[in-house]
DNA sequence: CGACTAATTGAAAGATATCAATTTAGGTGG
DNA sequence: CCACCTAAATTGATATCTTTCAATTAGTCG
C-alpha cells in the first residue's frame, strides 16, 4: 500500500468532520472539538490491532485515513470480516457494559488513527433523544454520533442479507455499492471511482467466499462491464445495473 | 401453534422484567414501571407485522410471549431473517433519526405484545454511561436497556459469522446454542430443553439455507445424537459437542 | 535478479439448491 | 372415532454454485 495514498488536501475537512457534519449540523465549538481530536493522527501499519476481541474498555478512536475492519476468527483459522471500516469511522466509541465477543478491530491498510476519548461522553449522551434527564435538546454532535451508530447497524443488517441470501455475484455488487455510498459521504468518490486498497483475500473474508471464487466473480463483473479496476482504484461503470443486480436499497432512496 | 403455549405461571415475573433485571439491578420503582408496562399484553396472531421496514418512528413495544423476527425481503421473494426475537425482547425502542432499511419486524408465532412508550425515554438516556450532561449515575433500568442493545449487536455479529463462514451443520448448532442461552435468560430452558415453535422454513430463512437442506441438516444433528425433537420442543442432548462443532463463544458459560 | 505477495487458471470434489413427489402430523367436521 | 384437509416434514434425483488443490502468471520491492 503506497503511503502517499494517505495524503489529503491541506485545509480540506478531515473524514471525521466531513462525515459527522453530514449527519447533523454541528455547532462551531463542536466542529472545533472534532478538529482538535483529529489534529494529531498517528500512522499505524496494516494489520495493526486497534481493539482486541472481547475487550471490556476499548480506547475510543477515529479512523482518519485508511481502511480497517471488525472481524472474528474461528478456531480453525477461518476468518469472517464483520464490517469494513472506512475513513471517518469510529472505533470503540461505545462503552461496553461487559466483555463480549464483538470481534477485534484491525487495520487492513496503513492508517491514520486518533484517540477520541473526548467523543465518548458525547457519544454516551447521544442516546438522549429529545429530552432525557435534563430535558435539554440533543446537541448536533450527539445527534451525528447517534446517526453514525445507526449506520453501523444498517451495515450489519446489509451484511447479514448479503451473506444469507445473495449469490457471490450479487454480494460483490451490493458490497461495492455500499462502499461507494459510504465513501461518497466522506468525499472519497469521483464519478463512481474510488480507491480500493484491499486484496481479494480480504474481500473474500468480508463476503464469505473463497479467494478463488472471489477472483472469478470479480472477473465476471469486469467482463460484464459493471466495474473497472486499475491498480488500486475501482470504477463502478454501471451503477443502475449494479443496483438492480444487488437489489440495493441505499440510505438515500427510500419510499 | 397452540395458544396454550403462551400461558405462563401466574405471579412469575414476565420475560421482560426477568431479562432486564438479569442485566442490571433494578430499583423497586423501575421494576414497578416494567410491571405496569407489561400489565396489559395484546395477543396478536402469527405473521403480524409489528414494524414496517424503513419506518421512521416505530412504536416501542416489548415481546412478552411468542417468537418474532426482524427480516428483509428481496425483490424476487427471497427472505432473510436478520435476527430472531424471543420473549423479553424489545422492538422499536431506539428512536431512528431517519428511515433506513433495517428490516421489518413480524411475529413468527402468536405473541403477546405490550406498548412500551414508557421505556423509550429511559432507553434514550441509557447511552449516558457514567456522567453525561447531568454527571449523574446511570440508573439500573437505563443500564439494563443499554445491555439489551449490546446483546442485539452481538446477535447480529454472531449471525454474520454463521452465515459467512460456517457450514449448514455448524450454523444450526451455533444458532441453537444461542437460542438456548437467550431463552435461559428468561427462564425458558429446563435441562437444555426448550419449546421450539418455528418451522424448518423459518429456520432456513434465518440461517440462509433452503428448506430441503435445512431438513437434512436437522436430521443429521438428530442422527448424531446432538439434538432431540418432540412435537414443538427441542432438547440439546450434548451441549459440549455442539459448542465444539459451532465454535460457540457464549456470553457466559451456562450450566 | 531474486523473493514475495497477489492475481489468475484448470480440474475435480464437495456443499447446497432446485424440482417433484410422497409421507406425516395436527386440526376439523361429521 | 373416522375421514378429510392443509401445512410441515421428508425423500430421491439432479442441477448449480463454491470450494479445494495445485500450479502458473503478474506485480512489487530491495
């Protein structure tokens, strides 16, 4: 993974601010808090474990650049990636009441990470819809963090449906559309093209397939003119067709 | 489904109180609130939709008796059950910031349902770990509701791993162990035996299998002496063996 | 140029789905 | 209690989808 891919335009809002402000309007001091949190990113290599499985009190962190995943390993070595984490995503933000096997979190590429302890109390309060104990209105940041949590649940639901009831071909189409939508929310997509920094082995572990079949499925999508891959970037050539194939229901187009 | 299976010992704590008090100690007034919420259950038939997919403001409800599920339908009729809901489970408790396709909630058997609007504000506040805006300690009920939410996330993670990386045989074993653990939390298990009121078709839709293969897999488990089915009850004959087969990591280690 | 890792291929085995009956169980009306 | 009805469970045969195994080819980096 070329490290340069972690560069970003100076002055541009980082992925975390970009994403959360897309969920709810943030007050100036809230935006400032986020900028402060993301001011000093730490660069970690691929395969860094950010959170151990079953950890009771994980460190709250945000992913500024690079991809990661939550995964679970079976005793015999099989691996299932539960959800892929992208720039702007939050890790270990919710306090666990007890250690449970939610999976470990590991970087898939080199990544920029920030400690985000400052967000935890706000995330904790973000359940307080409109009038909890204080009767106060929910702050913008709390609302955004709550929305972020809801999106995480949606990704899990999507993952269940993909794995349970879709063919390999459909799964990949669906997954790519989800990635596109999520990356678009942090300005990582131009004309349906985005960097795609993971190997087919990782993709296979995410979509519950063997590497070989993953490879063949990807080739089929390319042959069908639906996607195009060059080096570490991917282009979705025909989004409507992909949507039809995957029966994809995005966050935006709902009844 | 015989309606009598919905009966329960008079005076015994209902499933909701039983479960939540197992997650965190409840104050007397909290327990009273729960008893009040569950005082007037409504009996609904199987296949009742409790919550529509993408519904923005679902009614908060609790499931007192009977089984239900959250599910998503694909355009061509395929169905994936995302999570099975058991007595004591909560539905539509968290306020959604916007309508998203989290799936619809439908009863799988006749069920007793209670409106639970009274719990929503408390659930909303249950993010407030130890010291949100008020700096106050989290109440027992809020802690319990938060734990309930964490368990829901765990079930989703388990479902992803089952569907993504386990064989049919392993999936069923894993699922049965999870059911046993969850039902035990509401006193529905005696000596590894519990009522099992769903058809193989439903099971198949939950585990991402065809009905025929579901049937054969179940037969294999029976032939192997791992489970025993009589009428509408199932017995896990060899839990340690099932745990080994399924690579099951439970929340606790049950008796 | 090696030494890797990732992508790709071909062939064969294994798992699961589909199709089409058939049998079983439970509930109902006579 | 029996005949009958329908949903559920079961079976056998066959078609598909996926995995596994074993190489082979590309691509990257020191």
